[in-house]
C-alpha cells in the first residue's frame, strides 16, 4: 500500500440498507455512511446507491478517491456469474481504484471467522448462509436459501394471528402485542396495514414481536421460532456438505438484525439442528458487523494481511450500532 493510496473502502449492500466504511492500513475505521437498500435484484438504482454511500464515506474520512487503494463490495444479489460481471463492470466504471465484488454472505463469513473451516448464517430482512473448508473454498446459498429471514418470520407471525382470529389456529399473545405496538383496534386493521395496495409496512416489523412472545412462552410463537431455526440449521448442513466439511470443530457465527434480539431461542434452534450432525459446534459471538468482511477483503487486495491485531482494531473503531440497526433487529 503506497503513502498516496493508504486507505481502503468496504461496502455491504443489503435489501434494507447499504453501509460503507473507510479504514486505514492499520484497520482503524475512519468513517461510515449509510443509505437505502441496494440488493441487485430488488433495487433498480442499486449501483447509484452503492456509489453515493461509498463517496459519502470517503468524504467523511476527509480524503479523496485517489487515496483509496482498493475496495471490496459485499453485495446482496451477487449470486450468479452474470451478477458479478454486471456489478464489477458498473463499479469499475464509477471509480478509479481497484474494486472487488463478493456475495454478502462471503463478506459476513470473512467478518466473523478469519480462516479455516466455518459457517455463517445472516438473518436480517432476508437470510443467507456461507460455509468454508480448510482449503479456503466457499459456498454461499444465494437463491438456494430455502429459509428466509425476518420478513418471512414476521409473515408467519401475521398468519398465526389471523388463524387465531378466524378460529382455525391456537390463540396467541402476539395478537394483543401487535395491536398494541401499532395502536390498532382489530386484527383486520393489522392485516390491512401489511397487505393494503398502497402501504410501506413490511412484515419484518413483526419479527421482534414474535421473538418477544416466544421468549415469554407463547406456544404459537415458540413453534414458529423453532421451525424457522431448524430450517436455517438445515441450510448450514447443506452448505457444509457443499464444501465437503464432514466433522471436527465447527465455528458457527449467527449474525444479522434478527439474531440481535435478546431471546436465544432462534439461535438455540439453529445450533441444535447443526449439532445433530456436528456435535463440536463452537458458536462464535457475533460482536461485529458483516461490513467488516468487506473491509478485510479490501485490505487483502491492498497487500495488507488482516491479522488478529488489525481485526481487533477494526472492531474497536467501528461506528456505533445506530449506523447498522434495522426494523427487524
């Protein structure tokens, strides 16, 4: 890394938000910026959003674009070869520094598990899974992800509330909790809030409410949580099979807005399913943000190995949690 180009850019683009960080060669995070979602499949203006948030972070660091040595973009929707080619070409046309595009699940794995075998599950608005073997080969779920994230979890809560109201499902404390949270007078109003033709609400707003109810012992909420966690665990097992990991110590990181909820029930359901085949699971504390995986990738591009000291410094200097929080957290 040269004196002139002594900084790197890491960007995490997801379905709900886009976050960019600028770091120096020691791993110190100098600035951060946030914008709207930039999933390549769901947002027509994804590249413009990514570019704008990136430039905000660079300006926030008080440097010029010519001082960026490398950038890694960890993007939702970078799933098929054509997606990588599209994003790589578009971002290379936006910036004069070297750019790398990776799937956002790969970035999350790099953020939480430095090397060797390991697996990460990201559960936020959506969900994704990525596993790596001892040789460094990775597999990420992309469109193979059969168990979605907070939006689907919230949708299951809404279905349970409606089923109870129609008399075809068990009663649930989620009913009164949801009506109280949104100051509504009936389940019909609640259903309308999330299904009306012109509305901005998403069922992800119900995910934390469901986990609250599950933690309080509500049987319907607990059943949904256990089923969802088991499904996420199945995706972990599939990912490990794809990279031919069959045993031994297994670091497992669970991250994303849904896993930030204080209830351990969803995480327990995931780990219980994984332990059915991998008894030696080592649950890695998700004490950082997936965007750091992009920062570490950019450092590697720039010729700097992100060792333990650099990784710790990045975690210690990352912006406050408000930059990363979402409606499903």
